[in-house]
């Protein structure tokens, strides 16, 4: 192993050596509301065990507790513990539900993920936390994330309650990240003038789809790109359309994406910072044994603050496609790999806090240069000392 930079090292009260910019250092700064009497394990120790267990493939409180007991001697040595026993599964549940401050853990994850390298495209999207849903309330709680698509890191996350609250909470999520030089994408719910202004004032850019929630803007864009049928003796109206097309093949699927862009609405649309509008058509064919057995086609209209000098139609295609990285790189992994929606977490703030912890775990996995989260967890399960190193010295190349 090699050091990627000169480290600022410290030693904790119980003898653990750690990097000042590490997760361990940040955990030491969290507020522990418990009284000293009867406290067997520090908040940092409990959270370190949870994070190492999750890096090694465990997701439930019972699974984490069993995992820790089966590695008791190694964890006692690593964490320099005076007690030779491990916490009970109810200790993890109580701590996540009633001890950890939700705002502190969200801030910890955001601050840690905002260090290091950053991509240029940030995706804004909400996610249902189905594991916190009560039996008498069929509507799940939602969180809204700002996700660095290239680096695979959640830059900020805020609790929104119901999905419709994403509109009012989106400005809060953006306040927690550096906007300058970034391009923000979202779904049609986030196509709002207030949010666009906030991005522009922060010297960033946006690419948003337009649907019925912005009815007038949608109709203007649809009319602009509508096919022309000129009367005899009259020529076609001159346009400034630019077109690009991309074809992607793989897994029995052929996707053809075609985009048209125009600047013709800029002067009178009234939308802040509008530089181009676009029409994006996606045609998808499913093939099996050399035969196309299903075809679908969808059309998206949208807006962007990025001028033609900054992005070509081809680049705009790629930016819009990059938005779906938040689904495949974050939401899918939290639900499938980390089993977030399958685990019941209805007590206190457990569900929301565990969602933040999952964001941190996925960022740590990418930090360790793994692209496959499931593969990374199997590797850490066989190399526990490397999981500890990642939490205490993140700049050490694994």
C-alpha cells in the first residue's frame, strides 16, 4: 500500500491512530446525548461497528450484532476496547432511533462526500424510504438527494416527508452544495423558476424536462418543434434547429436517442436564464434471437441554461442521460444491494439515519475504487482490516 498524500494524523484517547479528514474523525465530533452512567460503548464505537458491518455485507441490526460477535477479538483489538464483549442488537436499534441526531449525520455524510474529486453533473431526485412506512399509513416518507453522477456520491440529502414537498425542499438541498460550475439535472417536478434562479445566482447551469406542471412553457416548446405542413406557394418557416443522434446497444436492447435544440424561444419565454429548448425522442427496441419483439417510443421536451457555445446537441444528450445515474448508481444500490426498502425501520429516526449511512457506505465503496458495490462488500468481508483502514485513513490506497 502507498500513501496518496501526506496525512495529518492524530491518536484518540483509547489509542486509535486516524487521519484528521477521516470518517472516524468526524464520528468523534457527533453529539452523544446519553449520560455517562451505564454507558458501555461510545457513540463512535457503535457507529464504527455499524459502518464496518455494512461494508462487509450486513444490513439489519440482528445481522450487524451477530457479525460483531463473530469477529469479537478482531474488533476489540482494532477499536482498542476495554470490554471484550460486543453490543446487543437492541443497542444498535436504540442508538439509531433515539441517540444519533439526524441533522448531524446528514451533515457528516455531506461534508465527507464533498471532499475529494467532483464531477460536473449533479442529479437532483427524491427517493421513497419504504422501510419507515407505518401499517396505518400507506404513503412512504421521502428524502431528496443531490448526487454527483460521476463520482457516485450524495453531496446533500434532506428529508421531505411527502413527495410533493420536493418542490419546497429542493432549494434547501442546493444550499448545502457548491453550485458554481456544476450542471444540475432533475425531473419535471424540479422545473421551477425559483430553483432555476438559485442555480443561476450560484453560477451553475441546469437541464430540466418540461411537462404539464409548466403548461404554457410546454405548449410553446411543442409548437416550436411541431411538424410543418406549408400551404402551396408558401415556403417553410426558417428555424435554427440543430440535431444529434446517439445509438446504444446492449443486453438485448437497442436505444436510439435523437435530440433537436433551438434558441428561438429565448427572447420571449420569460424563463430565467433560458439558453436553449430541446425535443428529445427515445426509441427503444427489444431483440431476442435476431427478432425485434417489442418497440417503445417516448418524447421529452425540456430547457437548459447552457448555451450552444457551451454544449453541443450531442453533449446535451449525454447530460440528460447522465441524470439516470442517480437511479442506477444510488437508488438501485440502496434498495437491492443494501436492502434499504426491505428492512423495517419504523422506530424513531432509524430509517432516515440509515439512509444517510447507506449514502456514506456507497461513497466509501467508490472511494475504495470499486464500481460493483456487491463485489466490494464481499472483498471487505474477507479483508476487515481494510474496512477499518478506509474509515480511519481514507487517503490510503487500498
